[in-house]
C-alpha cells in the first residue's frame, strides 16, 4: 500500500477549536486516522481544587460555552451526592428547563455548521437564525446568552418570573414551527440525502466497543440516555421520547438531532407550564458538605457528562474529575472514517459534534527527536511565576 499523510489542523475552517488530525490516505481513501491532543488544555480540574464549591460551579461553566449548563448541572449533582441533598421541586423544573434550552441551541448550532461544511449554506443560515430566539430565552431567564450562572448546590440561583412565562412559550411555539421546517428539509431535500446518507457509518458494535454516548450512540441503535436511566432533576416528571436511529451514518445523526430538538421543546413547554403551578423555594440552603465522594451525571447535548468530587469537610473539593462525552465519542473516528473518501472524512469527524476544550486533560510533548517527554507542568508554571515576581519586584 502506497499511503500518504494529510494533516488537518491545528487550525482549520472545519475546526471550531484547535486540534490536530493526521489522515493516512491511499489515493482518495482514508486508511487510518490519528488524533494529536493537547492544544486546548486549561487545567480546570487542578484549578477547581483551589476554589470553593460555588466558585467551582462557575469554573466548570466555562469549560465549554455550548455546554455551559451541562457541566454545572453534573457538578452540583456530584456535590449533592456526597450528602444526598434534596433540591426543591421548583428548582428541579428550572434546571430541566435550562438544560433542554441548551440542548436546543447546541443542536441548532451543530446543524448550521454541518450545513456550512457540506456547502448547504441555506441550512446554516436557517439554523442559526432560529437559534437566536433560544439565546434570547436564556437572557430572559438568567440575564445571559451564555454562561447562565443558574446552578447552585441545593437548587438554582434565579427564579423564572411568572409574568415572563407566556412570552417564553410564544418563543417556543415559533421555534417549534421552524424546526418542523428543518425536519421537512432533512426528510425531503435530495442534496442533504445524497451528501450524508451512507457516509461515515458507525456500526452498532463499534459504538458499543468505543463506549460512544449521546447522539453518536443513539444514531447507531443504542437507546442510552441519562435523562431516562437516572432520576435526576424533573425528567421523571415530564413526558418525552428518546430518539434512536439505526444506520449510524451522518444523515441519521442529523435527523436524530432535529427530532431531539423537537422533544426538548416539548420538555421545555411542560416545565414552563409546571412553573405556573409549582410554588416554593428554589434552593435548599446547604450549610456544609461532609467528607466523602460523589458522582454527578447529566445528558449533555453530546452525551453523558460525568463529574467526580471528593470532599474533606471543608468548603472546597480536594479532587474534581471531569469526563466529557467527546472523550469517548472522538475515538470512534477510527471506525467511522476508515475506508471512506477524503471528501467525507471531515463531515464524519464533525458528525459527533466534538468539543475539544471539554475533552482535553493532558498534553503530549515531544523533544527535537520526536520522542515523548515527561514534563512537570506544575513545576514549570511555578518557576515562571517566580521569575515574573522577581522581574517585577527585583527580589
């Protein structure tokens, strides 16, 4: 086999964030793919262990702008799990409302990018235009379009004003009508079908073996969804369906996200209606967290996000571990990209909706001979800080 390597990244029009792929190709066919990580590592886990619980919630909210509700929800679930903290019913509905609005805006963002990547800019402009009212809903509820600051241990930080519910429901009605239009386009448009059907297939067995989660797994026939399997927030109190497709190709991932968005609109509408009826506090005033361990799980737009917290009775975690869904979805490229044309490889990698800043927890460093090196990043950071201090203060 006469193979060559095509580098993609670390900066590329397809990549929203810095990442580096090596495509091994034989002619026009991809025969191998390798991911070189480490371009987006920001040390969130280490930083969290220096912060109070409330500060850690704000910190993990900034792991990813698109998942700026999913990480805080999983984080507070982990902290609450240490002491089996109950949260008020009204707070459960508000958490679910915010989480599902985030799913809608995340899926619409992906649909727009997917349309742009295949040259279907009409889909891009439609999806991003109808995502705007969803961001306006976030601003009405929390005051922010992103990084909502809503989650607290024991509940939520802000209530939903009763007089705003009618306006929020009107926005949902409008978005639902537009999503029905997008669903029709995905079902009927010959361009979308011819470009995406049969492309980048992730077989059911491969999805199981790679432990894929979220839309990446459900498009391959795996009906796994934390919202159904775990009794979290208000998901057991609302009616919705878990969307599952069978073919595992990029087209099924598109259709699945369109249908999931419609289900999320249904959940949001139910939560807003319940907030008209359910009264009471929005937060359980938690005084302290006992020594112990807790885990928090949530079905982020890309799949299960997992937080682990260990506490020692103080007001901060002594260990905080984060596993984002892209961590297990990205390796599926080894199955879905091999054997397909180069022209299909990039939309296949984009089909899992990868979030690299969510994923990265380490750096890969080489010496000038391309040999792996062991480097104490913490030591280097402290030495640099000391050099800066001496330069400023002269001592």
